[in-house]
């Protein structure tokens, strides 16, 4: 996969910079001084703003601006219009479809698939991992072994196989990608729960006779969730890339619903004559993923989540 | 330095604390113990991978024969194909039959042209392997020096440039990057072919010319990740580890401290990532092989899926899963061979 | 076996009475996220050849930072002012190349945790020959011979075999011996031991200290013991300097210091040392409170908030370090009198 699951080894600033920096020799932090703080701030609001604009454009603009041409019902009479043509801001593709409206529609597909598969992974995978780690014993071993096996599959291959056997639709693409997001989140949640399980307040709650469900809901989940949420930004980026790859290969959403991957795939044939057909959707894809990744990294650095 | 990583076993040095004596193979040396344990752990995972594949291919809703023949097939055609695919047998029986055959090296025949699947695999595997190995070599060759230079001055010019590039690189899906490469080198500069495969038998030069763009397309994302991981690990060591201070206090030059002390220890974490990805990479070749028209495993898998050629798809998926498991196994073993702490067993201090 | 390691250090210094290390008015400030941390605030120290100086203080007192400043091993966030002269070389502001020539050759250092201060993936031998070949023009074989000799010198059993082993195959005491061998590989004139025995158990501690003193005598080295352990200083050092909040607050020859403690902080440190003479199960006196926040110090004496003898003047005005008695300096307005001392003779 081009978009790797995020590396877990970036330097984090220490938890408490004020705590006696001279103890056992100076232990400086990854980055220093005011510059670091300013940069973390920038890392949050710049990609955040861009993402907000993308979401607004994809979901709100079509509602407000009713005259947007249909993404699929183009006329061949208007094929291959150059950018800045009247009525077609970025021109039209070889079938006469308006590129702007295809971009917006494609962005909606990408975001919907990314967010939904992420939500499924977060909910199902997260609770699975938390429950397995909390219960421990054979239940944990069996669950984790099964998930290991799922992870042993190259993700794209797995998604390909699943989505081929299900009929092509957005919902099935979502399920296919969730197949991969569930074990990822389950692993993460398990690791976090294992750390928490031995914390004094959890042990104390157990000794005080609290029910398992109460401990899970009240003590474990609120602490595991922020970590999973931070990670899910990075996962949404990965899911969007997987969706684009699927659509690029022709196994994604059906042809009636344009998506960025499909636009890139169709534009490939015209790469020497009209490279913008490839470059424009590529740029959108890239921008969305880079913002999600930057935001996820910045958030991770700020919260100190692993 | 040269003699430290490649030491042959059985010299006079022994672990400070010996493991308690017990009979059998498991007590040879820590490295052998680790190796045996890992191999034993890998077996059920491979088995599970085959089982999950089989489940996926057979338990998904709908009759496979109908899916193969299309909705307008006659009931006779469906029945004939079902018989040929053994679809009438219970699921477990079919799985055991397939497993038995697979263990004897028979993965079935293609539904398309009745060719043995092993023969198809034999043609496709070398192409994919060459692609992946080339991509790894390229990525590592560039990533290690980049990471060292970036880590020399964290926050400095080289570091910031390197980190920006790698953040961008990690955000470009590899088919997008491949298209940009094609646009620049094949369409724009016309120095390299956009598609096509030249077998290595027709000369290494032409072969590499055909492979270099797809390999670069895969290598770029790897390069970005390795650079980030390696740089973070080195920087972390330089800040935190006392042995780095010791080396500095000896009067060792700063580059030498980076390379001899920090990089050396970072190699172990890098190794883990490389190993974990080697298997996954076999999967990511699917899209690149398709784009550049390389007759590798990825292309074969896609053709199999398009033709609804169940035995072929099944075989490809199982082989890819085995690659992932195998790569993890080899990583673990290499770790045991290379890392002296595991090789000699940890002291019980 | 021909011995390459000769006690020639004394011959190298021209004037045996000239100080080996002179620190004058050293100030170290760390830039941090918020306020700068002024870790060392004007420290003067002098070490002579063959002399052992103990620098004593709690964590955060600036003793480690001082020693790292001598070695030029502070991180980039630190700014160093003042003067550190090693022999006749000024170490503050020395270029990286010049500094590197000094480290290991003129001054060696051993650290607190021998488990962490040796590279876990390198053989003992490689780490030792590295230290030798950085400075001395020896080939591989000669360096190896010297390394084995060094290992024998620090009384590591079976040195030729240990040469091929990895740090984790040695015990803690053995590792610290290896660290000493590395620090002494090029016979530096000054050795800084930063909490060198803290991570070891008591018997090993004594062995390592005896070895250090023995080697110091043999090579006529200056030795700086950085420690929080007053007992260690009392048993091994010639001169003791007590640091608090980045300043030296009391300094005297060891006997004088033990017999006539003046600074209430030193008194408290001494009382907090466990001793066999104490009645069993008696509570160990501890210094209440925490070391001060070095980002925002009050104008008065830094120890005032924790001092049992504090008066109003201590909070308004900071006492300077001054030689109130011959060879005994302290920085206190209301020093302890002799009669407040319970245990007279430490040795």
C-alpha cells in the first residue's frame, strides 16, 4: 500500500517539560523552544482548515449551488472542453462530463468510504480488542490469533477478493475495507487496554466489586478511545487510498458513481494528450491524504498517544 | 566493526548465565530455541491463512457456479460446473481435499485453460520477486544516508526537507506516483518505456530498463517510511542513550558516533519494518504490475479475478499470505542471528 | 607481556603544582519550552593532579551539568559562560575538532549506569579499541593488545576472553570496570566519575572505588567524584564541594568538612547518610521539601525554604561563598557551630 499505517516511532516531546530537566543529566526534548510549539499549532490548523474546506465543497456546495452539472450525464458535444470554459470551471472529460462536479462527487465517495470504514473498525475492532484484552485467557489468544491471520493478508488483495465476490457498490467497498480496519483497531485497543488493566485505579475498581462491564465502560473505554480516535485520522487516510486503488483497478464503486480513483484510471488513456485528466484528481487525492496524515501526526504529537 | 556482526558460533565465549539444563532440541542455544519456537508458531498462521482464503472464496453468498457462468446460464450448465468444482460436497470436505492436494504440491488447474496453477505461479513469481527486491534495494540505498544526514542536525535544513518529502511521499498512493513517473520519464523525456516487460533472459540492461519505473514507484513510499523511522530512532538514541555519550566522551567524531553507534542499533528496528513489509509488498505490486504490464503475481491475480478463475485466485492469495508469514518468520530469525542480546540470551541480572 | 601502559601522566604535566582543572564562574543555562533553566550559577572549582575532589549534591543541584560542561557534552540547548581550563586549554567555546582531541585523551569520564553506558550491540573489545585508536596511532593488533592490558589493569577476570564478549554477558561491576578501562584507554590526566557507583551494590561499590583510587595513585590523575552520597565522599575524597541549586555552598578538605560542618544543608546531607552506629529502627533524618525550581529562584538563599536555621535575612539576601576559616569556605549567614555535631569522626 502506498499509504502505510503510520510509523510508531516519531519523536514525541516529553510528557512534562517542566519536571526537573537536570535530573541525571540534561534530557532535552525532541524539538526545542517556542518554535516547536508554533509548529505543532501550524500542523493542526493548516491541514484542519483545508480538510474543512474539502468537506464543505464536497457535501455543501452541491446543495447550495443547484446548477452544478451532473457528474455523469455529460454530452459528447461538450467533450474535452479546456479548463475555464463557460459553465465548466475545470473543463470536461472525453465523455463531456463536468470535471468539477465529478471531483466533488468523487470526494464525497472517498470521504464516505473512509469515514464509515473507519467508524466500523473503531466500533467493532475497538470493542473486540478491549474486550479480549480485558478478559484475557483463551478468549484473548484465539481472537488475537484470528486477527493476526487476517493481518497476514496483503490488505489490497483481501479487499480485492472480498469486493469481487460482493457486487460492486459503495456499501460493499466499505465492508471490504472494514475487513482490514477491524483487526488494526482491535490490536491497537488491545495494547492500550493491556496497559490500563494493571493501572491502580482499575485494580482498585475491581477490588471494590465493580462489574466488568462497568469497569470497561467507565475506566477503560474513556482512556482507550482518544488513542483510537487519533489513530483513526491516519486510518481514514489509508482507507481513502485503498478505495482509490480499488476504483483505479475497476473493483470499487460502480461506474455510475464517479470517484477519484476511477477518474485517474480513465484519464490514464489520455495521459499524453490531456494530462490534467489524471493530474487534477490525483492532486485532490493527495491533498486530502496529506492533510489527514499531517493532522493525525500533529494530534499524536500533541496528545502523546502512541 | 566488520567482525562483530558475522561471528561464527561456537567460540570460547559463553553466555554469562546458562539456561537450566533440560533434555532435547530446545536447549541448544537461545538462537536455536527462538528459531524453533518461531517456526512452530508460523505453521498455524499459514494454515489459518489458507483456511480463511478458502472460506472467503467458498462461503460468500451466491453460488460460485452461477457467478462464473453469469445469470443467463442454463441449469444444466450450472450443474455441470458445480460437479466439476465439487460444489456438491460439504465445505469441509472440499477444504480438506484442497489442502491435501496443496500439501502434495498440486494447487489444481486453471478453469480458463486447464493449465496447472503451479506452472502459472512459477512464471509469475520471479517477476514479482524481482520487482519487490529491486524496490527494497532502491529504498534502502537512499533511505539510510538520507536518515543519517537528517539525524545529524535534528530540525536543521536537511532534516526538514527530508521530513517534508517523506510526509508527502507517504501520502501519495503508489499508482498516482507511478503515473507521475510515467508522465515525466516516458511521456515527457521519453527515456524509459511506459509499459512492457523484458525477461531477464534477454539481457540485464533491457530488463532493468523495463523494471526501473515500476520499482521506483514502489520504492518511493518505502523510502519515505524508512527514512522517517530510521531518523526518529537515531535522533532518539542520540538524545537518550548513555552509550552515545560514552562514545562522545571517548573523542569519537560526530559522524562516526552516528554511524558506528546509533545507526548500528537502529538497524534492528529497521529490519523489523522491512521484514513486515516484504510480505505486504507482494500485495501492493498488484496495482503497479497492472499499470506497467508486468506479468507478475499481481497481474495474474487480477486476471484470475476477472475470469472468475477460482483455483488461480485461491493459489495466489495463499501464496501471498505465505509470503507475509514467511517474511515475518525470516525477520524474527534474522533478528535472533544478528542481535547479540538474543543470540547469547539475556543475563538474568 | 610488554606493558604499554606506563604511569607517565605525572611526567606529562610540566608543573606538578599547577592545577589540572580550573573552573571559574561557570554558568550554564538551558533553553526550554517556557522559561530558561539556569542550572549552574557561577561555580568555581579546582582540581590538582593526584587529588580527589568530591562534588556532592541532590539531583538538580547542577553537579552533573558542571561535569558535562567540562566534557563539552551538553546538548545544543545549553549555553555555557565562564571559564573551564583543562591544563592550559580553555574548554569553553572550543571547536568540535579541538574538543574531540581532548576528550578521552586529556579527560575521561565514567557514568552512572554501566548497563546503559556501553553499546549493547558492540563487543567489549571493539568499544575499547575504538577509544584507543581515536587518539593513539596504533594498528589493529597493537590496539587489541593494549585493550587486553587495560582490561587486566582494571582487574577484569579473563581479559582476553572478555574482549570478545558483549556487555550483557558481564555483571554490573564488570561492566563498570570496562567503562573505567575505556575512560583510561589513553591515560587522561583527569577522570570524572559521575555517580559511578550508584547503580552498583555495596560490595561492588567498594571494589570499584578502591580500583579507581588505586589507578588514580598509579597515574597521578586528578579525580572528580560526582555523587549524592556524603559517605562516599568522606571515605574517598581529599576535598569536598557541596552544591545546591547551581552553586557551591560549602567547600573544604574532607576532614575539615566532616569535623566542622558549617552549612546547614551539608549538615542535613550528612545526617541523612545511613550509618551503622545509629540505633536500629531509628528513623533516618531526611531533608524535607524539594529542591528549588531553577527557573524562578527567590532573591535570598536558595536553601532557605528547607533550612531549619532560617532567619529573615536568609530570605532577603543571598550569602556568598567565602573563606570564613582557613581552607574552609561556606555560603551561609548563620552557620552551624561545632557543638551541634553528633558523630565526630567519620573515618
